[in-house]
């Protein structure tokens, strides 16, 4: 019976690190889905790029496709984004809360899968409309993710680390 109790305590510690909440998990999935639809349906098919590390990942993807003349039917920028975020995961684990780390790891994993699986097809012909709809949908998705105590990685992690080390800095303001 003692061995069983130790295993239960171990599971409670892991669940405690996640501060697990089914409602937040569902919100993280919905926010990630909204963001990935915005990117793959409204932004990428119109030969546009997002900002931050995902935008850098998209540029790397485009360069790799052009250099190697690849004919790929899926978008692998999400995989590149995940790889670029690995050093930031380590920084988040060491510098920020474990709950934030695990939630962010879950979000980026979900987004990597969704960015790879959701086809890059345009459903609207006008570029300005695509930008507006993509920006609104993606921004709403990111807002939902942030409200769950997670982030989409990249510069969010860097900003939070600097804000934690220097009380005068804020992620939401410059200077």
C-alpha cells in the first residue's frame, strides 16, 4: 500500500505543476486552433508572413523549399518553430514558473501539429480582407491562450524572463 501512496503523491505533484484545469486545456486547444487557422488559411496562402519566431520559421521554410526545390504538400514551418523554441523552453523551465512552462509546451506542441495538418488554402480572394480576418482571428486565439497562463513561445518567453529579472520592465511596454 505504501508504494501505491508514493505513486499517487508523485502524480499529484505532476498535476500540481500543471495546475491542471480541463477548462483551460480546452481553451488552449481552441485558441491554438484559431491561431493556426488564421495563419494557414488567411496569412500564408497570400504569401504573407507572421511576426516573431514563427515568421522567422516561415522564412526558413521558404528558403529551404527554394534552395532544395522541394515539392511539399504540407507546411513544416511549425516543426521549425518548435525546434527554435527548444532553447527557450529550457530558459522558461529554469527562469519562470513550472506551470507556465508546461502550459506553453502543450500550446506549442498543439500548434506544431495544427500548423502541419491544417492545409494552406485561401478561402478569400482579397488580400486586405485576409489580413484583417487573419489578424483578428489570430489575435483572438493568442488572447485566449494568454488568458490560460500559457504563451505561444518565442519572444513572449524572452520578454517574461526580462520582466521577471527587472521590475521596471514590462512585457506590454517598451522602455
